[in-house]
C-alpha cells in the first residue's frame, strides 16, 4: 500500500513538471517567434503576408507539441500504467 502511494506521489510530481515545463517552453517559443516576426516585418513590409502565414503555422505546431505533453500527463493522471503493473 505504501509503495502505491509513493508511485502516485511521484506521478503527480512528474505531471506537474511535464505541464509546467511544456507551458514555459511554448510561451518562450511563441514569444521569440513573435518578436522575430515583428522584426522581419519592420525590415521588409512587403513580405508580411507570407511571414504571417508561416508564423501562424509555427504557432500551431508549438502549441500542438505542448498539448501532446498535456495529453501524456493526463494519461499518467487517469490511466497510470505504473499502477496497473503494480496491481496486475
């Protein structure tokens, strides 16, 4: 029983680390990308439509990577394979 509680505690810590670092990484990535977009738009305004489309595509990919991490964290939260191995 005590080992199961230890696995649950470490799983909760791992979930917090996965979601927290993923959110920080996505925020930093989108912030850097947005600043570079504004810098390049100020240098060459005629390229804004092309750059804007690529910027939104990359923003979606960065968010998708974060949401995959959230999905993995939720898998560990609700269907923890480590606990299933202990009980089985």
